[in-house]
C-alpha cells in the first residue's frame, strides 16, 4: 500500500519524538556559536573537531566529527553547491516544503563523553546526532543552545584534555595554490567539485578571490 510523504514523516517523527520536560525549561540555556573546525592527524587518519563557543563567554564545546561531516559543514560555510545534494540538503528541502516547524538545536546532556542533542519544536523534541544537528543548523539558521550546567561539565573536560584556541578556523593545508593562474585555479575548482572534494574546493575558491582582488 502506498503511503504519502506526510504519513511517512508522521511515522518517523512519532518514533523519535519526546515531550518537552517543562521543568527543565527553567534551567538557564546558553547560546553557542560555531567557531570553526580544527583537525589533527593520527597516523593516516584525520580527526576533525567542530569547536562551539559560548556567546559572550570563554567556555567551549568540542564535537568530534568524521571527514564527510566536516565536508558537509565546510561546503555550507563556503556556499559551494554540490553536484548531487547532500542528505542534509534533502532534509532542508523536506523541512521547508512541508512546513515542519523546528525552533532550535539543544544540547541537553553529557554522559560517557557523549553529547545528547535534540532538535526542538514548540512542544516536542527529537533526538539527533550532534554532528547532524550542526549541519542542519547551518542550513536552516537554527540557533544552538546548551544548558548552563552541561556547558560547565563539558568545559571542565575541555580544560583538562583539550588544547583549543579561540578562533579556530576551517583550514586544511593540502597543496600550495598561489603558483597557479586564474585559469588553472578555475579548472582545479571544477575538478574538485566534480570529485566532491569540497574542502579543497573551498580553498581553491578562496585563492581565486584573493587573486582577483590583487588584480583589481
């Protein structure tokens, strides 16, 4: 039996929804900003960390993500259009086209070194992976919040185990690009997009913009 997309969405949301605990709405929430992405190389593997920072404060929340999640964030930050839409772009279209009203992203707990994150509507919230929540936040403009006491718990771990400097940026050093001409850079950009190397594409695009400014 065929089901409409509305019925499918209702079944999905019913499975994962949770009623808001209004007693927790009295707990102070802190707005977080995405400061950037840092990475470290361990053997042949790159470990990416999204750095979230307290608005008007110094406390930070690191979120470990994989290469593909870093790509999904980077291409949205750089406003690069992938040849094939990413799953987050598909979700964005569903949310917009079917007028699904979400208000914000909320990090509500920190257990066993894992952040518990929800996407929040007026009366309900739905559990979501933190990395996925960040990708949707960038695409939909959702603000990111965390409970004040949870932020303090995370920050104590950060102070003990992490070396995060304010203003970490999305930056991956691959090939030196300053020796290429504009024509060559445009060719490299096209190739990088075709091969879905979006981090590399964002670097190439930055170099193109810099060269164009220098030629003005």
